[in-house]
């Protein structure tokens, strides 16, 4: 399989620059995705946890559509899938590059996996990021990202295996936490005997 530059598979745009801190904006109808809103364990955005803001700008907001991919362009590169829809009135703030796939041969979930996990993507992003303390990936660099597009059945298998691995990881983390709590409780009992 040969690699295709992302610019031939998707449209990319930058998130909106919000001039003031969202903490000081009045609550309104528009929701904003910020870095702090991103979940730690899954790469999907839950609109229930987003900040409501009043839109005070002259320009019309570019609301996110279903299956928009938000790529974190500052710091550690990561991609998240927006599973909401345009009626929820969600905008992405400026640390994000918004990716809309225009090729039906790529599943949005696969593209998120590819950006977060594929060695080809990781090596490319490491080579084009600028800055040492806070690496930045530009839209221009992301447009040139080489994407290997397997058949849909293989994309689905990759997604299935990845989701299965995430569930296993979550179960193992719960088991480790329970073991930690058990050991601490046992240690406290031993201390109380003395």
C-alpha cells in the first residue's frame, strides 16, 4: 500500500482564537472545546463536559460537524473524534487543527487511531514539529502527513483490536488499583496490631 498525503483525503482548518479567558465569558448557547476538556483514556469528545460561552465575536462560529477530528497542534500531538453534531453548537479553540475527511474510503475512527498510534504518523509528526519545550505542528505540515489507507475491512479490524486493548488496559488498571487498596488496608491492620 502506498501512502497518500492527508491534504488529498481531508480538509483542514484551524480552531477559533478566543481572545479572553473562557472563565470570564458569560454562559451562552455555544460550547468550546479546550485542551483541558479532553478525556484521558478515550479519544472521543463528550459534549456534556464542555464549557458554555456567549459568542461575542462579529464572525459566525464554525460549528463542528459529526465525525470532525480535532488534532492537538501544540504540545504532544493527539487526535480526538467529535461524536456530536452541528446542532450542539460546538467550536474548537485555537490549539486544534480541525480535520474533515472527504474520502469515503477512510473511517474517521481509523484516522484518529492512525494519528495517535501509527509509527509512520508518529515519526512524521516528530520530524516536522517545531519548538523544543512546546512542540507545534502547523496545518501545512499536517497536510503533508503520509497516510497509509488499508481496505475498510482492515481499518475496522484495527479499530476493533484497539478498542479491545483499551478495555483490557482499563480492567488491568482497575485490578492494580484494587491490589493497591488491599495492600494499604492490610498494612494499616498490621500497624494497628503494634
